[in-house]
C-alpha cells in the first residue's frame, strides 16, 4: 500500500510538473516584461493549429484581477500602452493571438481562415483556465471589432459556466459596413458559397487608409508588424464570410448575456476615398450607428459609451481621446470589480 501511495504521489508531481511545463512562458517580441506561451489547439481541416497567450503581470503582486483581450480582424496584440494602463490600475494583462493570426500563424496556413465561430472557443476557454490557475479570480473579457463579436456570442454560449465576470467591447463588429444592396444580395450569396466551398478565396477589403492612420511608417504613431496587421487585408475565405455573416445575424437578433457589459464606440464614422486628417477622429471601418443599435440588445446589463473623436480602435486614438477612453473604462470597472 505504501508503494502504491508513493507511486501515485510521484505520478501526481510528474503530472503537475508536465502541466506547468505545457504552459511555460518565454519572453515575447514586445520585450518590457511581456511573456508568451503557445497553446496547442490540435488539428483542423488544414492541419495543426495553435493560439498564443501573451501576458504582462501587474507590479502589484497581491492583485487577483485580470483582463483577457481578443484582437480584431487583420490584427494581433501589440498595444503595449493598453497593457500598461491595465497594469497600473491593478490588473494582470493577458491577450490572445487567435489561431491563424499574428504570433499564431503557422507555415502553409491561409491567414484568418475559419469555418465555425466555435473554433475560437477552445483558445478562449484554455486562456481563461490558465488565468484562473494563475490566481486571477476576477476577469474582464475584452474584445475589439471582430474580437468583440466573438466574445459576445461566446459569453452567451457560456451562460452558467462563465469563467469571466464582465465584458468590455471596443467598437464591436455587429454589422457589415456596406451598402444596403450588398447586404441584401452579395453578402448572403457569398455566405451561401462559404457553406459549400469554405476553402474558396477572394481578395480582402482595402483598409489601407485606416492602417496608414495608425502605423508610424506612414501617418500614425504605432509600431507593429505589417506582415501580421497588413495595409490591405489578404485574401479571405468564403468560409470566414459565412461564419461572420451568421454570427452577426445572431447578434442582430439579440443576445441574453448575463454578465455586465461595457460597449464603447466613436461618436462618428467616416468613409474616405483619399487621405484626410478626419481619419484621426472617426471610425473608418464600421458604422457606429449600427454598433449602437445592436449593442443595446445583447445583455440585461449593458452600458454604451460614445467617445468624441474616437478612432475605430479606440485605444489607438490620439492621446487626449484615448486618455478619455481609459478614464471611462476604469471608472466603469471601479464600480463592478473588487479592490484586489
């Protein structure tokens, strides 16, 4: 009996050590104390898949609060200033590079390719589990643009089993910013094509003016990898169109999220055909009227905040604007989160 007990103890220690090794962190490309760990998400229709969890811990080692950030389309996590703001307010910061985005792109993959919104649930579940294992007992789940769409339906599908305590949506992708004609004809046709031929591709939209307003090599102030967040989105799959089309329809029909939700958006949109400095003070990707309309019907406890002169990614707006964004976020969180 003693030998069996000793064997089981050794087995437990070995399993625990293996579990910890599985999520061992290494220094991230951002430096400055950022770390990352790779999440093995198994196989999909094209082969191996991984996601990447990045973290920056707060200097206050007694805190048990944290945020998990999910990026948007043609995007990845690079917003060091955002992480610092959360750290300075007593939150451990975590961010996911979703499968086939940023740090998680594997050779031979079609960037951003997805066949079901549920594919993303695996890495969100695992990230939240890791965060709880690392003694984070109160978690804000945050999503920007497409990330806001993903975490919204995720939140509803995890009702009663939530491993997070509140949501923050930064300009969520709740509607296609296209003409009524395209919405009524080409979009549903493309979505149908995505059901039958999800691997089929088409050229992505040209958002180069927006990207030029952000990147420091052009007219913006931010440094990021232009291979991971491109001036013009690469080819996209009809499978992706189908997934987003049906997920957006679901949101527009109304959700029933049980956790408190903060939605923030610019107070105006812009659709320029050539460069204008107005790109620095409006949403150049989505129609903010649509965001506001559908955000009102996603939860029983939702607060909507419009930011004057905000850009699409509000935390990348010019400094006076983003300072106001952070003030709004942390005022909101101070009323719903614990002290530590």
